[in-house]
C-alpha cells in the first residue's frame, strides 16, 4: 500500500466536469484533498493524497480522464 500525492492542473472552466469522474474513480481511497485558486491564466490546481496498491494503473486511468490538463505525482510513503 502506497500513499501518493497526485497534482492535477487543468482549465478552471472544465474542473467540475472532470473532477466528478476523477473523484468517482478514487472514492474510498482519498486521504486529503486541496483545491488551490485559479491562476491569472485560468489554470486550477488540485492536490489529492490517495492510498493505492497499483499506482501505474491508477495514473493511466487518470490521464485518460484528464485530457486537457497535466498530472504529476509523487510517492509519499510505502507501507
């Protein structure tokens, strides 16, 4: 089991539509979530801490959902 921080940057206008899909996929695995305000260019940032067994599979699913954004991640701890 790993705790992973996923950082998603996407256009502010599309945030709600994409987040419903992402949060539906991550239901029950979320430890913490932070919504940062949009930048002057209209880019919104969301940081999600998730407990996950298979991180590469999760990232491929998220990249397919978030096509107009950027996803980065880092592993915080391994248990």
